[in-house]
C-alpha cells in the first residue's frame, strides 16, 4: 500500500465521518453535547429506553464503518486500508466526546461528574462499535455494493435528499412545534415514565412545604424528559461506587444515592416558599422571573428555563378558575375509596359539601402560605355526587362555587356567590393539610405503588359506595 492508497483510505474515512456528523446534526443541532432535543419527535423516542438509545448511537456508526472499510479494501486490495478507513470514520466522534469529557472535568462545578461520565461512555461505546464492525465486514460484504455501484447510489441519494428537502421546506406538512409534541406531550410522557405516585408525592410535599405545586411539577417534567427512567437507574447504580453531584428524578445535589421518592422529598423541600403563580387583574398567570430564579439554580441553560416556563403555563391552562373565587382548581385525584379535589387558593380555609346535605362537609386550612398568601390544598369530595359546593372563607365573607364532576373528573366550575359568614356546624370536620397527609393508607399506597413499579393509578372508586354510604 503506497502513499496514494493511504491518502485515499483516509479521504474515504473522513467522508464517512462527515456522514455521521450530518446524521446527528439532522436530529439535534447541539450535537455532541446532547443527542435528543425537546421538539424533535424522533429524538425523543430514540431516547425513551436504553435499547433505543444504544441502537440510535451505535447502528449508524457500525454501518458507516462497514461500508467505508469494505470500500477501502476493495479499492486498495489490502486489509490495512480497511482498518485505516474504518478507524478514521469513527475517530472524529470519539475525539469530540473525549474533548467534551476533558473540558467538563477541567472546568469543574456542579453536574460535571455525571456529564463527564456520559461523554466518556459515549466515546467508549463508539470505539467498541467501530472495533466490532471491522471484523463484521466479512459477513456483511454481500450487502455492500461494489465501489462503482456505491458511487452511483451516493449520487442518486444526494439528488433525492436535495429534492426531498426542498419539498419538505415548501410544503411543511408538520411544523416541529406541533402542539401534541409540545408541553402537553412532555407532561403525559413524564407521568408515564416517573409514575403518578411520584407526582402525588411531589404535590403532597409541596403542599406541606408551602411551594407552588405547578412549579414543582413543571421542574419534575423537565428533569424527567432530560433523564428517562433507564438513565436515572444507571446513575443510581453508579452512585453506589463513585461520588455523584446530583441524583434522582429531581437531580438533588449530594453524594449519596437516592431513590426517586427521596429525591422528591429533598428536592421539593429545597423549593419551599417558591411560587411562580401570580394573581393579575385578568386572573392567575405564570411569572417568568420566578421561573428563571428557581430553574437556574439547577440548570442555567436558557432552553431549560423556557421549557419549565412553558410546562408551568400548560399546567395552569388546564386548571379551572371559577369567576370570583379566590384560587384555581387543578384536578381531581381518584384514590381506592375516595376522590380528592386539588387546588390553590388565598382563602383562610376551604370547605366542600354535597349541596343536598350541607350539614356534612369537609374543611382544610393552610399549614404554610406563600408571601402572597397562596397555599395548595387537597380536599375529599363526597362520593356518588356529580355536583358539589366548594366554599372559600375569606375576611370579606364566604365565596361559594358549584363544581361539576363527570365520572370523578373535574368538568366545570361556576361563578362564585357571596354567602353570609356562618360558624361551622358542630358535626362538621375541619381537616388540616397534615390530617390529609395522614389519611389511612396514604403513605402505604405511595410506597406500594413505588415498590411494585406501578404508576400510582388505582381503581376508580365510582360506584363502589352508594351515596347513602358516603
């Protein structure tokens, strides 16, 4: 093999490296720092499981190394040309990941250990894939066309890509920011990944610590989308053997391995008193400055802050805001033998009752408020009824609204009416947030759902109890 053959093998290897670079740039413009963006549906699905992610990273490298090494060997007639061409094709990716790994280790700071280990793992995985693809070229030789045919195929592919790209640019059949792949998709995906029990726990702790539950959920969704379940599991295993800067579903700073439940307990406690929900003359809204102040403490990237803001705004848009009532209703939560209504209010206390039986009502009061007087609540609603009365006791009086449920789900809330202030009946029960957290089976239900891998969805209680039994 002479110098011309060597130069030709290196040139073909660089062409293969260029193909890999274009492949990953096509799905994520911030390669190699990240392989999965938040708006590219293909990249999100490729990152969802460990098997998909490894395939996404290894298969293109293996195919390029096989094609380049076989073509070099056929043109030069020497096995050494195959090794040179295949190595050059994979080497740039290995070097780029190695450079990012070294840069993250030198700079220091938070989150660099996990980030550096990820980059090192990518470099090793690419190198191992290239080494395995070189001997595999013998088996795949019948599938790789001869150099002349391959060159014709490349030209045809380039023409097809040019025409197809122009057609997509003109027609744009689906914009990248389609709603179903936006914040609502991220929320549903995060609930499937982390489980409803994790979101229940986040709400309970935020309620007790005086934090904005929508802000906690928004940050939880953002972290889950960055670190799916399989990645958190790997971090948890690695944290047993090496110090970790942040672990768990909320990426809590610390050196000890934490489960997702522990991560929620610690992470939400660190967000105590943080609120992004503000009252305006037009109703409740998401405050971007509060989002920025909170989110940048864990991740200073602008797109992460914007992501948390859009998720919080999406969660707020799904809430019901009764006209004249001091607060918003988030959702209903169906437990095995009860249904609870979640919301946020600035009232002194909130009561819920069946309009046909006003003598039996449940009340909750705040354990901790925000600086603006807001607090989150979860109150039991009567079973077997489709309409209930929700009252907010304030200094100005009692504001009552009619809430309509459809199969246990929040359907509609009417405008609030002012009622005269009355003392609670002797047979009514005032329940604080601490009492709500101590309901029978609350902690056991969460632990059982987490230990069994359940997402926390229990049996629909509708129809289990007759109205007379509620």
